C-alpha cells in the first residue's frame, strides 16, 4: 500500500512518533493506503512552518500576479493528475468515480477563480471634502487553519485553501481522518508547482485531543475555517474564542425541497433525485425534506419512486454506477440505518429503499430511501441524517409550507419548484436559508455568498465574502492638501 505522510514546510514527512493509520475503502471494506497519524506535536510543526512562511517568506510579499501564476500552475497539474485525484476520493469514501471526476473539475475551478478574483477585485476609495483621501487596503490575515470534511474531500478543501492562498495567507489543512489521500496528492502537486516551503501544509489526524484540537487552540493561528457537523463547529468556535480568532463555520443542514402544483414535474423529479441521492445523500445541502403540494403529490411520488429505484447501484469505481453501494464508513452506515428504526420513523413508512438485502447485505450500503407519513416531530424529519433518506410530506398552501420549511434549527439551503415567477420570488424571500435554488439544485457561482443560519453555521465565503474573511481590511487616510 502506498504511504501518504504529512506535508510540512515543503517536505512530506512521517509523524514525530512514527504512528500511522489505514485508509479504508468502504466498498471493499479493506485498507488501501497507509497514512501518517499525527498528534499535537505534528500540528505545532505545521503551524510553525506556516507562521515562518507568512512572517518572513515571499508568499505574502510577492504580489497578486506572481501568486496568480503559481496557483494556475497548480490547477494545471491537478488537471494532469485528475484521474489520480478522483480515484483517491472514490477509494477513500466510496464516491462514484464520475462524481469524483466532477469534484476534481470543481476543485480546479476553485483555484483558477480565486487566483483571478484576488488579482482583479478592486478596493474602495472614499474621496473627502476636507483635503484628505481615504481608501481600503486588504492585507492577508496570516496563518489559516482549514479543517475539511470527508464527503467532498478535495472540493471542499480547495474551496477553503484557494482563496486563503490567493489573498497571501499561509495554510495548515487538516483533512478528515477518513479521507486523507487526495489532499496529500494536492500538497505534493503544490510543491511541484513552486509553492514556497510552509505556504501549504497538510497534517493528518483526529479531531478531539489530537491534531484538530491542537490546531484550533494554537495562539499563532489567525483564522479558522471549518466545514462539518454542527456540534463540532460549536467546539471549534469555543476554542477559537479563547484566542479571539475569527471563524467561518459551514455546518449541517436539513434542506427543504418545495414542489408546487404548477412545477415542471420532469425537472422537479430530476433535481429531487439529485438533491438527496447524489453522493448517497452525504451532502450538507441535501434536500432531505420534500414538501409536495397536494394536487401533484400522488403523481410526483409515483415518478419519484420509480426514478429512485432505477438508479444504477454498484461499485463506485465503475463509471456506470450512479449510486454507490457503500456509505463512507462503517460508523456512518450505523448512524444512517439507525434513522430507519420504528422509533426514529415515528409512525412513518418506508416507501422504497432501506438497507441492502442482496449480496451486499453485509456491507455498508443503504438504498435510495423514501419515507412517507412521518410526523413533523419524528427524528427522521428533525435531525440531519446525512444519508440517502428523504421524507415526503404533502401540503396545501404557501403559508403552510413556508412554516414547515422554516421549522428547523438549520438554515443552510432550500429549493423551490414552480413556474410562477411571483411565487418563486415571494417564497424564496420568506425562507430562512443561506441559499435558495429555484427550479434547480447545486448550481454555484463562486462570486455568491455561501453559508447558513442557525445551526448551519456562521459567516459566508465566496468571492468578496472570502476576501473579507481571509484578509484584514485596513483604512488608509491621506492628507492631499497642505
């Protein structure tokens, strides 16, 4: 098995104590790589390297044009190694290879977009009547700790790393312990692309009492960006507050997908499938609460159930596979299946899906699952499952469905399907969510703000919103008359 170490100060290194951990392929349920298992000392080494690179290295001082060229060179190398990067995520978390290739393309675009955005974005000028002139300067914040999740290992890592680097910061990236390989390859490519030592560091390990807690408590860290579970986000925010370190937290979700009577049903069914069964529902943006206006409820459910059952299920390494026969890990499989017991369903019924009962019955797979007739207080309705389980509920009026959609502690995203422009605008405006997709899902413009409200997080990233987080805006006031 290939070994993947930490990448610290431009070198791939073992843990200080030599510890390692296996990376397990959830489809075969066998280790496929060996990875360095770090601890507090490895985290400290990574932060020290990033600190030195920021305080005395060339990266923050080389200017936007030179950084832009290096970031594009990294993007070029990622395209050259696209198959290797995609297969790493497929091995690590069971993502279908066609979806993993899409994630690599999105990751490349993250670097290209932010490399260009940082160079081309203008700052503000404030002409004054008093013989003075004021303007804003955006200086890099310093050392950024980025903690990324296991569901989109490469794509969500680059979403954090690319803007941080483009604005002149140095980075310590901790990937999820279950999916460490693709970002290690990324760090190797960064060295090849000409990144100065210490600019991009990757350190592997666990969260509590390990690398994660050591990074978030380190006083030499200037920013922390985290994507993951809401409870973990609260712990990170508490740790960061002790050093007054700003945090950006993109956390859980329980997205509402609202389909009105006048919706284009072919389009609505297509996106309803994508929004909960893509990546086996292991998506914070998943449309896990499906609200169907009563006039189309029965027809929609018939089409939706047929479409879910028609998904090609199989080996995630097979390009024909649309839905992986394995969730990301045994631990996660047990969490998801616990939501299908009688107590969690609260009287609801499984229309289709559930655990595999064929030759994969001993594996970590859950079929595309549709639940109906579950009351609003059932666990399956209230809590984030993070798996391929959707709850379908009928509604009658706009006011009723808006109240149902907003009746959650989360507020990351929602979807609205209607052919009525007024309904689309009115309902989108009433929903408590960071993103509302109308007649689509998962379409992104990297200039737009991304984040949520409530237990879905704190802050926004994307475009100038990423600039605000990863820089220290400075007001410069100059006297121009004497």
